[in-house]
C-alpha cells in the first residue's frame, strides 16, 4: 500500500507556499501523505521556505513553466511509489485540506483521474474576467473532448498510479487542457468533485489572456494532431465492434470523439528538454471505449478514436 504523494508546482510563491503546505493533511483515507514541491526556478526563496515547512523540494533550473513542473512532479511521485498522486497550485487558491474529496474516489476504484471543480463548489471572489475566461476555455475543451467538462482549468487534481505513469504533458507552458485530453484518450475514468476556491491574494498569476491563448491553443492543436499518429496500450472497457456490441447513437457514423494517443503507459517523458513540446511515445493505434463519470453521476460514453 503506497503513500499519497501531493506535489505543488511553485514559481516565486514565497508568500504562500508554507501556508499551503501546512494545510496538507498528514494522512488521507488511511494512507500517509508525502509532500513535494517542484520549485520552478524561483528567485524569492520559495524552495528554502518549502524545505523548512517539511516538504521535499525538487529544483528546476532555469524556469521551464507550469507544464514542465507538473510533468516533473508526476514523474517524481511515480518514482516514490505513490498509490495516488495529487497536486495543487501553491498560490493559496485551493485548499489541500480537501484532499480526501479527490483521493477518495481513486482509492475506492471509482475513478482514475479526478479534477476538483470550482464551479461545482464554493467560489469566493473569482474575478469576473477569470470566470468568463474559464467558462470559454472549458466550453472549448468540452467541444474538443466530445463530452461535458465542468472545469477545464482547475489546479487541484488527483491521479491513480497507472494514470500518473501514463500521463503525457506535451508542452511546458501549462498542463490543464492537454492532460485531460491525453488521459481521456487513453481510457482513464474521469470524475469531477466540488471543491472550494479563493482568489489569489499574493503575487501575480502567470496567466495573461493573450499570452495564455497563444500558448495553449497551439498545444491543443498539437495534441489533436499527434493523437492520430500513434496510440498507447489502452484499457478498453468493451470493443467498439463485434458480436454482442450494442451500437449507440454515436457508433458507426456519429460524431467522432477523442482520438487514441501514442505510447505505452509508463512514466511521463523526461523533463530534460528545453522546448515547449515534450517527447511523445509512438505505438500502434487501437479502438477504445471510455467509461467516464462526472460529479452529477456516471456517464457511459462510447467514443470513436479515429479522429476528433
């Protein structure tokens, strides 16, 4: 029985990192919790403060971006034998004391990938432009994924050990949309749970609307295109075709959904590259049925993985 590893990607979060670490419970659902901070080139002493607060610290130098920090955190957690990997932002917007909400469904076998939804829980003072931007990007992600997503940009998530090992984050700037598309395409069960949210009170977010869209939109396009060039070993729930297959309205000629993706599940790609796009594993393409769940109840969602 492995530990739950919680990591915080952090870049110049000296004002909040110790407080956020202090709210991470020592155990959750009967499992011990290990705390880890991925210090992404901070210049304000974030790493030293995190170490003084009792966390293990992994330093990235020079600064590489939130996507690169999340990729490294997943790899480090897998190396530590985590049964569940969780992560949240270090800026105080999320409350790690709610860790059991995300970890519980994974340990109970109900989900492989759990996202904390700010829009299903209590939102305190989310700025109007942030609310509007999140709604638009989540709608776009839902369209690409061909399924309902409630919060596409949440910074509080949990993954089973197999999902964490198989996850690929294909660019360094951010992880939010591409991680979800990647894991859905690989057949991992998705669940959203309500969490609380409070706006950042210290420092400044790296998200600037123009820059964010210029970085994220091409990454999503790369995710879509690269998905058609290879596929991982996937855990299909039932075949798309064959004897006994009940054909739903989307099978055969319906609107296609998520494509399959490249590479066999293993640990995430190494973090030693400098560019935005991470190395991608290649493999034979295969069909997949995805069984997904969201906080409103289970949804059986059969997808055709040949294209979006």
